[in-house]
C-alpha cells in the first residue's frame, strides 16, 4: 500500500516529465487571439474555395503556370490574388 505522500510525489514527477516535453507546458501556451483565429478561418476558406471547386483546373492560365513551374499547386495571377484575399 502506498501512502498519500508517495502518490503525490509520483504525480508531481509525472507532471514534471510532461512539462519537460515540447508543447506540454500549459504555462507557456498562449492561445491565438480571436482576430488571428478569424483571419486563419478566412484564409482556409479562400484556399479551399480555390482548390476544391476545381476552378483552377479548368483555368488554362493555371494549367500553363503549373506546366511551366512544375508545381502541381501553382495558380495563375487571378486565382493567386483571390486565394490571398486581395
């Protein structure tokens, strides 16, 4: 049978081990502000709209840019500015 003191020591040791791991220390964690979260959501929506609607796959300029650059995610200037929110 273990005493309460031993249990507390064991728990404290476990907590210290977790906090020593990267990203597990709650005191160093800072949540994103509401504005940052909204900005990220807007960017995700723009990106998904461009790539999910396959608008870019029908666009001859996007296909040309992909062929020239060798990048399968390349976009024409019009779709790139739309994806960036301009």
